[in-house]
């Protein structure tokens, strides 16, 4: 048992548990903003990003991680992000969303992850690789030797910039919330009930996921993989090792993370009495499989899914992740408009 | 005993169909008519009540059945 196995699995179980309890899905977060004018989940995402933006610099100062922002290749970020966004609306969940729902017994989520893993592998090493390579190589922008971030384009160090930015954004948020007299919805029942039985509200969800992201970066870096949470790469590892049979493929930290997420969500949903094998019919299975395929291509092309770009990438202040995130949202809104808004306007 | 006008079964449906189907069905109903929704998706059980308020539909009852299954009774506001 290596450190990668134990720590990846452990963080995955925590992450899966929190995802299931918080119903933390970025597909819903992004889509609901436009579709239902509901920003509850987006607030959880925002808190998680700010918590990590505060935590990553501290880890870096302590010498536990080396900040590794994703590169900016605008063509790949744009095309990959939009395709990913379209895919996740069809799949009914983002990369982390469909992964944790496998543990809840959602069969449609299983077909989505099969699509994600398959197309991810085909784009990383199969016949779609030239498309990905072309976009990434020809639109790459660097700042000196480094990937551009909000800090290094101004010649500032990452740590202090991120720390100050997280505090400033947090203060603005608090100010606006107080001005609008926004109330944090209180959960009822005993503490055990609130943790294990009822769904978490957005504030604890965001804080817990942010802290898990910080722990994840630290534990993943100790295992020799210098990045925080990510989903697609772990799924691709399984296909490479067990289906394609690439020699010497190691089941590393990110692959164990996936196993942990499914286990964590399974445990959480069993305790809460929310586990159920849900069969949606073949039409939905095909739709989510197609969505998953688009997500796999998009994630590998853009060098990141919603977790890599939004959850882990924005706290690293990466421009590539920022563009990736915006593109994912654009793709998601476009698809949500086409399949949910337009048919109902007639 | 509330009289149920219509029943919508969205069990097994993926995100966000439970919400969308509920909202679009309510939109087509007359004021005072009652919609019964059967659902098993935890996020929607929490999200539908939040969004009903904005559309001024009235949530009469949420009943937890076995496992993740829930039954909701909603009185339509009658937008038509």
C-alpha cells in the first residue's frame, strides 16, 4: 500500500460524502443560475473556491505544495470548455456530479461516466488526439516560462496575490449579503441528523468542500502528483489499465480518489436512506452516454473538467482555468436553452 | 382531504427534469388545482420548494416515503 492509495482513497471518501450530502453539482450550479434563477449551489461553489484561494498560498508557504496553474491555450480552453458544458447538461451532471451519483445508485450517471472515460481516453491517446494537440499547441500563451495567472501577468507572487484576493472577495461578498439582509437558511434537527440525514445547506457545503480541496492538494502532492482535486484523469487511468491495457499504467492518487468518491457517496446515501437503484429507461441512458462522451473530449482538450478548472483552477488564479470555466458555463447555458427553455416557449 | 387534479411521476429522472417537469406542468394548470409529484432525486426534493415560492405556487405537503422517494402536493397559482 503506497501513500497514494491510502491518501487518495481517504480524500475521495470525504469528497464523495460531502458531494452527496451537499448535492454539490456544478452542472446544477451553473445551469440553475440561468434556468431556475436559483443561485444556491453557485454560492456553495463560490465559498469552496474562496476557501481554497486562502488555503493554497498557506500550503505553498509551508513548502507542502508547488502551485501548478493549468496552462492557457485559448482555442483548446474555449472549444473543450463549450463541448464539456454542452455534454454535462445532456449527462445530467458535471464530472464530479455523475461520479458521486454512481454511488447513489443512479444508472444514468454510470452510463455518463462510461462515456466520459471512453472519450477521455480516445482524446488523450486515441484517434481524437490530433484535434486536442492541434488546439493546445497552436493557441498556447505563456508568461515567460510559466502559465499565465492573475498574479504573474503583473509580476506579483502567487501566494500573496491569492491570499489578498480571497480576503477582498470574501469581504465584498459579506458586505453585499449584509446589505441585502440575506439570511443563511438554518437547518433543523440534532447535529447528527443535520450531518447524516438532511441535505447540507450551501454554506457548510462550500466550506467543507473547500477544506477537502486544500487537504487534497497537500495529500496528492505528497504522493508525487502536484495538483488538487480532478476527476477525468482518474477515470482515464482505469480505461488505460484495464481496457486498453497500456503497460505500466499505475493506479495513482487520482484514480483512488474516484474509488473513494463512489464509496463515500454510497455510504452517505445509505445512511441517509437515499440509496436506490434508479433505472431511467434506455432513452435517458443514451442521452447521458452521449453527454459523457462530449464531456470526455471536452475535459481532455481543455486540460480540465469543471473540478480541475473551477474548483481547483480558479484558486490557482490560472487564466486557462478562468477561460475554461467561462466556456463550460457558455456551453451549459446554450444546451439548457435548447433542451429546456425553447421547447416550453411554444 | 385535498383533491388531486393531476399526478406527475418523475421517479428515476435525471437532473433537472424533476424540477422542469414540475414547473412546466404547474404553469399549465388553473389556479387552485393540485398537482401531486412523485420523486426520488434528493436535490429536487430540496430545490423545488425553493423555486415554488418564486412562482407563487403553494407547497401543501411533502411526504417522505420509503428510501429517497417523496410525494409532494402543490397548489397551482394559475398563471394562465
